C-alpha cells in the first residue's frame, strides 16, 4: 500500500482506521513484519513494543489521537516509512532513529502539547520531507533555541506543506528563504504571541503575526507568494505595508497595531494592481492610520474587495481617494465605526461626479462625530438594501444619485432627529424613503406614540 493510499484512508481527525492488512488478524507486532500501513489512531496506549522496529516494510504509521502515548521505540530500521503521524500525543521528544528515515515525506506533530525537545539536525537528514505539521505544538521555532533552530526549516528543499509557530517576526523572515516562499503550497504560520486567531476558510494559507515589531524589517512583509489570509495584531508596523507579491491574498485583518499611517502606499512607477484578489479587509483599533491608501492607483487594485470594515481608527481622516473608489466595483458591505477625526469618507473627486457601486448592499456609519460628507459626488447603488447612520450629527446629505433612489432599499436605520435635518437633491426623496426609516432608539418611538395619544 502506497503512502498516498494510506493517507486517503485516514482523515485529519483519525476517525477512519487503515486495516493492518487485508483480511488478516494479528496477535502481536512480531507477526506483522509485512504490513505496510499501521493505524492505531485513538488507541489507549502509553508506548509501543520494540518489535515495531522490525516492521521494515512499514510505509505509514498513524498514532493520531493516542492521548496517553509518550514513547516510541527506535525507528531507524523503518527505511520505507513515508508517513508518521504523532498528532495529539503527549510525546516529549522525537522518537529515536527518526533522523534515519530518509524516505519520510510527511511528519505530523500537531497538538503535541508536551513536545519540549526537538533535536538539532533531524530535519536536515529528512531530505525527502514534503509536509511538516506542527500546529498548536509546544515546540517554538526560533534562531536561539536549545535544539533545532529555524535555519533548519529554511534549508528544506522539498517542503510544500508547513504548519508551525515561530518566536518572533525575525524568525519568520529567517525561516522563509526565497526558495521556500515559492515552493510552499499549503501552510499555516504563526509568529510572536500565540493567542488563538480564528481564520476564515479551513485549509486556506494563513500567516498570523502577533505582538511583533515589523518596523526593523522595513516595509516589505516577506511572506509566501500563495498567502491567502494575513492577520496582524498588537504589532508595531512600518508607515505603510508593501503587498507586491501577495496577489492571492483574500482576507486581511489588522487589529491593535501601531505606527502604520497608510495600509498601502504606491510609488508613481508602479503598474501592477495591488491586492487584486482581496475580498475582506478589516482594520480595528489602529490608532495611527490616516488613510488606507496613498499614491497612484494601478488598474485592478482592490478590484475584488467585497467587505470593508474600519473600527476605532481615531486619527483616520478619510478612507481613500475618489480614484480608488472607482475600482471597488465588487464592494458589497461598507462599515465605518468610531473614527471621530474623519470629515469625509472619500477624498477628492468632483461635486457633480457619480460613482457607481453596483453591488453594494450594506452601508453603515456609526460614531463619526466630525463626518460632513460621504463623497463630493453621488453614489449609484442599484443593489443597496440597508443604510445605517448613527451618531453622525454633521452628516446632512445621503449621496444618492440624482433622480435615482436605490430600488432594492429595504431599511434605513437612524434617529428621527438626524432624518429631519437631512438635505435632499432628489425630489420627494424624503417622503418616499420615510416608510423605510427605523429608529435606533426606542425612546423616539415611545415619544411619538405618547404625542399621538395626546393629540387624540
């Protein structure tokens, strides 16, 4: 049985068991020397007998979920072994002889919460290794570890799947050699403080950086070319980020990060689109950011963005320019909360200009105490379903395109006082849209009801 066949019969949780062999039963490992795949997932065992070392034909050894397993015998004789799964075990160090497994292609050590020893030189000898999974393992890869160090990862030439955590941003940069960045096809990398971050989309290639200083590394986050998800939290960031090699990034979340003034700053000679595949951008509690974007806008930039959420960015003056707004043809949900320095959502543009956001469905503005306008022109939003405006006392106009009220609009959330002070360019818009208004505050309805009773 090939390792691919064995691996297909074993799911990630070890629920399915690969038969020890077809139609045969054994009473001890001594009778199993010809077996090629051994699956003891979730077995209640603490150790394995020395006779395991004589199973020289073994290609797949799966001990996933053996939560009491601490020790294995020497594996040096298992020269044919291609898959070794020790996930969810309580081993404290790697099995003896593992460095002799020259044909090992897949090594799974995820959720090994007791793994405190990783001998140096082991990975260097595993020249055929294609997968190394150490998600939620106790072992942290650094440049100063007493044991295996991060440069061993950087030197791997065949790795295509990688899951591990690293000590700091510098360790991540050190780990990701140019060849490794290009060869990785599937990965989950965590650097810094290892708090849990919920990634969207199981299996997507994710990089999580927490509590790190990226300023010393300059503007460029040296990440794998195929990064799909990027999470930066509690970090010191440079003035702006560079995403030149991240054409496949889909989800970006930046939370509680300091120093960054612009998410993206593009030089005049740049022609490639920036983040053309990004569909979800969430920036939260970043106190130094002024605007999302600065510089020229190459065609295709943020062209796939669907969800944009900005929360608690107290120095932000605007989101982006009118030029960038024209690129956001896929935008479906726009939410901006608690940015009290913001005076306009979109900078620049002409007063008579109309911007089309054909897919926008949800538009939410909350706690923007200085916001005076959304944009200088008008918005044509044929798919708009809901508008929410709360605690934006200076916003006196909804930028609806002249003679075109959103046909799909179902609800407007806002205070009666704010609604009464709005100015309209579209004739009778106030009267036509009034039935869609729902107050955010119950007391307004109670006051209206009491007033009606008194009139009666």
